[in-house]
C-alpha cells in the first residue's frame, strides 16, 4: 500500500472461513495499523502485549470486546483502548461480519 493516501479499510479486509483474517494497512517501528476481519462465530482470544498499547476501532458490524475479565458490547464507531499488559480480545457472535481496525504503538511485534 502506498502512503500517504486515503483508504477505505473494508477494501483491504481479509475474511477467511477458518479463523479471523488479518491485514496490515501500515507498519513502521513507531506504529502498526491493521485490520481484524471476523466472520460470525470467530474470535481473537484474550491476550496482552508487552511494550505495546493497542486501540481497537470498530469499522463495521457489531460484536463483543473482551477486556480484563469483562465482555463489552461493541458497534461501528466504538473505540477500546487496551494499555500494555491489559488482557483484551474480540468476539463476533454474529449474525453479520465484524471489521475492526487495530492500532498498536510502537509498531514492532505481532498485531
């Protein structure tokens, strides 16, 4: 992808039948911007990052944020911040697709 440019995240979504799809929109040592694409029933298991803060922004659909033992409903336009070390994840109970923008800083490591 050529930056800087205006993009429509949904054009880069990678929905897969077996597990959550991931796409990278931008990555540098300072920032990683990715997409998590969920079919109904898919999830991103509870996990935490060492040395990275993460923000999830719901681009399309509805689902559930998993945050440090809580389940929080999410819908397009909602934002969740998961500071370093805080367990977090996402679940799409359905019936539709869910597309989430994931922003990590700094940009090293896995999204």
